[in-house]
């Protein structure tokens, strides 16, 4: 049995090679850039008005002769002499002969004359060519996550496709004779199967959407065939249940027969001790505990960080930070603990119902407190390590 730190280190050294794919800009939302993106144009590509008002060729007087109008999108280039003005709108191209724009509310205008209420300085309200970015400059660097603003920025540069790190396809295989789908009559001795939809929700929340689900009963031959099928059809495999040491836990032996290399099996933690991580070719397999809270804990601590690494992202949620306990806490455990908790600002509180089978307070938590094994007392105000999970 290995430590939490050892398990995470082993996984970090076994991250599969990332793949790249070119996608249309909108479909690349929430993907991570696989290379630097350069601008092929200046932005703005012309001297641009920042206001609705009047473009001026400045002179000593506050009175200007009005000679025309330029709307956003107009391509014609008007020439102003000193003392002349053109009505102009936000985003329109400022004539080369104009050297300032004054807001419309700072003027008094007739059909032929614009009278300024105040003097205006050179270059006022004119966005220079390339103010935001210049031609051939880096627009966004490799590793940038493409959010809505990034998509809009690149579109504004005329870019239609980008090369991003491909998201892996993820298969979820659920094992267990005791499971029935929600919506059916709950027979004696059965429980509703919730792990597959829980893991799907966690993956979708992390922007992984190529998910396939499978199920198998507690039978060695069927388990082996189902794992083989899931591995064939997906890049990453999550197996729920069947990984402990019971008479009907066949996952570990099935993985061994399929020549899956075991990276580690069993971690000195609670919940989630019977966790297995394996590798075959360029694929990772995580055999998660069947108890729902243990399964979700292992997902947040081990699976999601690896998925983000494959897709080029850093995942600040899963970096340890410290918060202060709002209460005293007695620790008496031979294993590291991950406790469901809720934090705000610098404080964190442990929630009730910490058993590995219970999700009710997990549903209210926004972090997991990580406590080293041992017998000790933590007083109110003590700093503890937490993982953000939301």
C-alpha cells in the first residue's frame, strides 16, 4: 500500500501523450491551445474612432466647418483641411487628415458648423492602428484555455480554426449484481446505480464530454470482455466497483489477464483505499471503489488532474491550499483522510456523514480536507490542506 503522495507522483509520471486536433473556433470552446497563435493583422486595422462625435483637423478656433459623415464600415477616405470636421461614429475609420475626435455631447452643431464647448488635445478618442495587437505578434500562447473572450478575440483577428489538445474519450464501466437503474422498482437487496451518472456529471463539469457508459454483472468472463471492449473504444477507462477483495470482485484479475500494467493498487487513504491505476499502451485505467463517496473522492484527487494534464491544462482546483478550521477536530486514523468540507474566505468546516457510501453532505461540499494519518488534535484556527472540488 502506497501513500497519497506516491500515488499522485506515479500518475504524473505516467501521463499519456497528448494529441492535437484542429477545430473550428466555436467547437474549440474550453479546449487548450496546442501552440501559439499569431495575429495576421493589426487590431484595429485602421485609426478608429472611440466615440460618437466629430473628427477634427485641429486649428486655433473652436468653430469648425462640417463637411460630411463617416459611419462604421464606410470605406471612403475623406480629406479634411485645418478647421474642418466630419461627423463620425464609434468604430468608424478616422481619416488620416483628422487628428482628434470630440464627443458629440461636447459640441453645439448646426447644418454647416460644429462649435466645440472646450478645446481638445491631439489624438483624443482615436484608437491607433495596432493598439490592441500588431501584425505578427502572439495573440494567445500555447496552453491558453479558450473561453468566450478568447474565442471572440481570435474571431476579431479573422481566425476561423485553431489547433488544440484533443480531449480523451472516456469509458465508464459499472460492475455489480446489486445495481438497478433508477426508474425501476427497487427490489429487496438491490440499490439504485448512481456512480455512472455521478462520474458523467463530474466529467461534464470539467468540460470532458466524449463519454461512453457500460455495465457488467459480477462474473469473471463477462468482466474481462467488458473491460476489453471499454479499452478498445476509449482512451481512458474508469471502472466502478469490483476492485476490492471479495469473492465477486473480478476487476483486478481481469485486468491482469488483459496484460494491463498495474501502476499501483491500494492507497493508504480513507475513503478510497482499494484504488487501482493501470496502463496499457497509451491508455490509463482507473479502477475506482464502488462506494459512491469513495469513488468521487478518487475521481477528484487522481483522475481529474490527469485528464487536465492530458489536455494541456493546469487545474488550480486540485492544488492544495490552506484554510483555517472553524472548530476543534480530533484525528484518529491509520490512513490519510479526505473529509468532505465547505470553505469560505479563509475558513473551512468539516461536514457530517463522512462514510464512503454517503453522498448527502458531499453534495453540499466545495472542498476536501486532506489530513495525514495519526492520532492528534487540531484546534480551532489550525491550518489544514484542502483541495477545491468546485
